[in-house]
C-alpha cells in the first residue's frame, strides 16, 4: 500500500504528521522546500502548512503576533493567541487531512510554544501542556525534525533577511533559552524527535531529514 492509499479492507489509513522546528536562521524554509519535493516524489498526498497561520483566522493571528508595533503584548496574550491559531489549524486543516489519509508537513507546531513562550518568555510549562491537551486534543506529530544551530550562527544567517518581526528582535539570551527548551524536549521524547545539525550543508540537512522519515513509510506499508 502506498502512503494515502487504501488498505486491503478498503479503509483509508490515517496520514502522517511531520513538524519542523528550530530557532531563527536554522534553515527551516529551505528544508521545508526540499522535504516537500522529496515526499511528493515518493507519491505522498501532502498538505503543507505553517504556524501561526495556515487558515484565514490563523493568518490574521500571525499578523498580530509578529507585528513589531505590538511591543506591549503580554506573554500571556502571545501564548493564548498562538493556541487560538493552533486550535483552528488542527480542526480546519490538520485533522481532516490526516483522517483522509493525507500527510501533513507543518512549519512549527506545539513544541514551538514550549520553546518560545515557555523557554523564551518563561510561561509555565504545565500551563502550556494543559493548553496543548485542550486546544489540540493532545495531537502530536508522528515525527518532529529539530534543526539545531548555535544562536549566534542563526542570528548571523538571519541578519540579511527582511526587517525583523516582533519575536526576531529579542535579545540573544531569549534565543538561548528557546534553544535550550527545544533541546530538552528532544531529549525527553527521543522516539518523536530527530535533531539535525543545521550547520551542515543544505544537502546534508535534507538527507538527514529524508532518512528520518523512512520509518513513516514502513509504518504506512
């Protein structure tokens, strides 16, 4: 059976959910494009989306959360807005796609809140976990690819891009906490996470990601 195909009994198997995570300048956009192309080449019926965003409501929230003019936004408001966007994305996009046997490739998911709002902003991890259970019905990716890069290297890469958004203007100490939170989650859930050295070449990073998806194809066979 091919990914998204019918089982011998005629039922559609649930699709697979892959998320990409990492700090600023880690190369997520480049990896997303390469992995998207690879999965399509393998015959995967694929939906690609992003957080915050991915739905009309989510994109409106994204504009608010990332607007550098909203420097007065509280950490609590930021966290709740992220989960408002996420709740809509799960119900409108991710769950329907998975139920139809399609695979979902998502630029960030709940791990980003544990890293950015938890590690970076200092929001209690147990509060984020409770929001995760409620807003997403406990949905977690089948595979999370974490691009890991020293903060100074990532910020140097990102320096040549467009104007910084509300989160990108944070100090290095903020992003060090984000990185530490990501790495702690990868250690805590080794079956789900694959940490990839983002200092490698683009080709090497993509190959590591492709290798990490191999078990998902075996599970779909």
